[in-house]
């Protein structure tokens, strides 16, 4: 019993497993690029299916896919299925590949062609009826379909990332309200500085993330300009003029994304700097996240011998040898994703800068870097927000004790006692081992009521002091 079919290309013939939907071009890519074992990202596959659907519908409406009967209909159905994710398992080429993504394009073309043949009642590989190149890839090139699909995939994933960031902002805003009355010691250069509230700290995190959210929202504008219709180098060679002027409009209708055709298709095919720009904006978000997660690890350190000003939710046992140890695992995970983002951004930057003449051959690496970053950040932010930030509790007793004992308290009362007298209090508190607050009261410099006023949340948060 034959369990394979024979397919041909310019290099010769090859046995292809009978039941798979990919063909000889994919088979050669599997052999040539056994590199990372990373799969093509599903969002890129689905976006590619949408691009192919737009091309097929445009060619059909213009009469370029008229024979045999039902060919266009079956190709369109197969494209829709790829766009829905029905055939992700059949996109099998390695994410890292030479050829500027041609292997990915051909893998998609072959799956669509063989699925369309199946719908028409023909065996897979009957390419004289439906050809992966002459029909599915009609009036297209890898060089205009791959970048367009990548832009669509990035936009969809950026929207998911933005939603995750909004959720994290809201979590911090909730903490800001809940902790608005908890006065604590602020620190600069890791040393006691002045007084602040935990609420103000959490509000600062919220505002920084809100700025990142706005940057992410604006990213979509950079990605909406596509080079679909430009074919090989942006001149539109091999494609009819009516197709070139219609296909992006069809893609816009199908995707619901406001894509537009680049004014200069040659330039848009040559350059991928937009992905470097977007990656840089995403990197800025990772910078913010790493700052926050590092702060959380420090503020929650202890629980007995650290700062322990905030209490993180216990998620899992932290050690196989140290009893009772619980680690800040989600802040640690956030930092690791941030570090990964920094590294992938650097790799992507090099890839974007290394294009030659009319094409950048490193777009598969660019796709891997940016889509991996988007997915990893989205996932870790959702976890961080839902399982950590929303469950944080303040250790009010510890915060209060630090306020009483720290020299940070003295800055709050300088308007009352002056700088020189405050320095004397700091020195006496250090030599006697007493709390700064107690020394202030014992020396009659401030009353208990005045001290409470100077260290109230309202006074601490007021912008400047009032005479």
C-alpha cells in the first residue's frame, strides 16, 4: 500500500507523505532548516491566511481564477480555514529559515492548494488542477505577503498587549486608593530619604504604565502601511494594475484593520525599520516592568530580615531545603521576560539593519523576535496583574515603625525646627538608639499632635508645604 505521493520541483522529485497537506517545497525546507525547532507563531499563520484570502478574493472578483469551475470558491474556503487556525498543525517549517520567508509562504500555499483540491474531490498533489504557485500565489510574492502578514499579526498582538497593560494599570490604581493613607519612608540611592505614602508609590507605577500603554496604542499607526501588491521588489511585476489597486482594500475589509497601501512600494519592500521602532517601544514597557518587579522584590524582602513593607501573595514553596521560604516568583518572572525582551530587541535591531538593496532576507528572525516578545509580555503581565499585584497587602505596622525611627522623618519637620536642629536630633537618635520621633518629642521640639500633623498622609502628599 503506497503511503506517499510523488511531487516535483526544479531540483527533481520527492516522496511526500500521502496524508499531509504540505508539499515538496515544504519538505525541502524541513530538511534544510532543522535549526531552532520553534514553530511559526499561530498569529502569523492566521494573518497569512487572511492575506491569501484577500488575494484570492481579489483575483476571483477580477476574473483571474475563473477555471476550472469552483476552483476559486475552494481556494477561498481553504484560505478562510487557515485564517481561522484550522491548519496550524500543517505549517511545519522552522521559524528560523533562509530565503526571506519563502519557505513559510510556500508552506501556506501548499496547504491551501491541497485543502482546496480535497474540497474539489481531487487527490492532494494534483497541481495541474490547483497549483500552489500559479493559483494560490497568483500575483503575489513572499516579499509582499510575508511583511503584510507580519504587520497584521503584530497589530492583533499589540491590541492584546495593550489590554493586558490596561488591566495592570487598573490594578495599580486600585492599590493607590487602598494604600493612600499608609505613610512610609521613601528611599533614594537605597538610603532613607523623605516620607511618602505607599499609595503614591503605586500611583507612580500606574502612571508609568499608562504612558507605556499610550505608546503601544500609537504603534498600530506605524504598522498599517503595507506593501501588498508590490510583489518581488515593490514594482508590482507579475501583477495586473487592477489587482494592485484593489487587493489592499479587500484586506482592509476582511481584517477590520485600517491598512493602506504604501505610497512607495519599493521603499516599503526594502526597509523593515518600522519593526525596530515598534520593538523599541515595547522594550520601553519592559524597562518599566523590570523597574517595578525589582522594587517589589526589594519592598517585600524578608519576611523577618528584610524591608517587608509589602506582602506579596504566597504562590508556591520557595525551597526544597529551607523550611517556610516563599519566593517572589512572579516579579522574578516579569524580570526574566524583560531581560528576554531586551535581548530579542537587540537581535531584531541587527536584523532590521542588515537588509541588502531591495530586500531584507532576515524577516523570519524579525518575526520570531517581535512575536515572541509580544506573546511573552502579554502572558506575564496578565499573570502579574491577576496573581500578584491585585493580591498585594501593605505591612502597615512595619511602615509605621520605619517612619518613627528613620531620619526621613526629620525632613518633614524642618519647616518647624530648621536644618541644624534636625541634624542634632539625628545624631542624638543614633547615639542613644532611640526613635527619631521620640527624641523630637522628648526635646520639646514638636508636640505629639504636631508630629502627627507633619507625618499625616495629607502633609506627606501635599505638593510643597503651606506656611
